[in-house]
C-alpha cells in the first residue's frame, strides 16, 4: 500500500504551515504550494491521492481547476475558501469536489476530513500499488496510517478514530494488558481524534470492534483481563 500523499494549495502561508503540521501528526505525507501552476507541476512530479484547494483568491478560475483535477483518475478533492456560499459549494461539488469546507476551518478538522476521504479511496489507491510478496506473518497488523487492521488470514477491518487509537495502544504493548483508565487517557490526549472517554465507553468501543470482526468472519484476539483491562493476544 502506498503511503497517503496530499497536496495543499493556499496563499495563506500561516494556515498552510499549520495544515501541513496537522497532516504530519495524522501520519500523512503532505506538501504545500500557492498557485495552480505550482499545483499541477507538483502533480506531475509526485504521487498524490488528495488535493486540498483554497478557492479564496481564485474566483472563476477555481471551478476550472476543480474540473481539471477531477480529470485525474482516483484523485480526491477537498475545497476550502472564504465566503463559500451555498451556491458556490454546490458549484464546487458539481465541478468534481468531494467535500467543501467554508473558511475558517480548523486544520485538525481538515486533516480528519482528508483522512476520512482517504479511507474511502484507499481500496482504489491500493489497486494502483505495485504488488509485493505475500505478507501473511500470522500476526494482526495495522496499515494505511493505522486506519486498517489486517487479520493473519488477510481480512481487512476499517477502523474508526477511537478504534484506531485503542488497537494501536494494545498492539504496542505486545500481549501485555492495559487498563481501561489508561486507554481512556490515551483517547483524551488525542484531543479531537478521541472524544469518547471513560471505562464504560472503552467497553462499548471494544464490543463494537469485536462485532465488526465477527461480521467479517474473524475473531478479534482482544482479551478481557478482569481487574486490569484488555490485552491483544497477537502471536
């Protein structure tokens, strides 16, 4: 699987740098530029899956840029911009945008929106990745910036933000248990990425994750350790 790559085009230097930092924290490779000319130049040089396009200063040119970007196969498009009226947003979507976010938009929200879009695009992105050798190691693994949990048999489970954080924490401990309070604290430390906290909430998240695995035909090896919490029984 290729690593998720995003290009961000905006003339706002401060916002661009904050957005690039937020993308980096989300595990995404992100690059920035200021003009459509730079943008299309980068698209010829680097592998890109999603473009974030600020229309604030583009006017009518912005819709033409969206249309041209849509001509690039399997490319996700997120549009931002000041004073994006309903009519402007509709026109952006009709031109080929996947999402429209009126400015000001928090860079953390922008990162979450692009990653969510990537989760839908990932099967397509993976289809263009060069095939590699079999990777059945007999272990459960996280891939796609930890948004996909892969069973030893090859079954893929798409994770929510909270599921992603919990599974990552459990796998990092290599079979050792971790308490519910510690898991809740890790969710809380992630800010917007983990809004659900508390021991009961952890139980609910894990219960839903187990059910998701069952529906996919696999048994999730998350064990309840009474008086302690949970552990991931990875071979």
